[in-house]
C-alpha cells in the first residue's frame, strides 16, 4: 500500500511517497497535490529513501540506490533514465538530452518530460539547464534548483564520498 513520509530538507519540507522500500514520488511543499495525498494515504516510513536523502543533504551521498517506481509514458521514462546518467555536480541542456535520444528537435518534449519528473533530486532534473546556461523551471522553485546545484558543486569540490 502506498504511504507517505515527511522529510525536512534544506530546500523545504518534502513528502516521500512509496510502498515498502520503493519510492514512487517526491513532492515539494508547494505541490498542489501534496495535502490531498497526505489526507488520502496513510503516513508511514520509507526508511531507505529518507536515509539516502538525508545523506545527500549532509553531503555524504552522491549516488542513490533506493528502488524507484516512477509512472510515466515510455518517452518520459527514457528521459528520466537519461537524467539519472547526468554526473553529480554537472549540468546538461534539454537540447543535449534530445540529441542523446536521437531526436535533436525534441528539446521541448524533453523539457516537458523533465518537468513531469515525479522523483526530483534522486532523478536529478535540477541538473538540466537552458541552452544559454540559465536556470529554467523546477517544481521546487528556481531558488531550490540553484541551491541543489551549488550544494553538489561544493560537496564535489570538498570530496564527499561517492557511494
């Protein structure tokens, strides 16, 4: 049964959704669905997801192992898998991802799939920026996106353990 767990973070309160050890969604405090899901589902524990996110925010984890079960279209799932391949503390663009998918004209579709990512942070959509180098949309807000990128660069610079 799907349950939710709250998790405080430096970028605001998060709501983790999942079942057993499997994580299905991470919601930011500003998510319009958050309160309805919290009322409809039982509160529980997602210990591996919570522990890994806490380690990430402590600067000691750069690679997640928690089992994921995102729901999306086949195209979205392909984009989300590419997102997981973006190295820690690095960025790429929507156009570069479209080219990796074999369709250089699909950068807008990649952007839409990126925006629909149900597992931000773990599936690092925050590492995708505009072609000009500017930060573009992020469900948690651009301040949170900027914080995540700066945090990863700082942790990478100071040599956080890669797990």
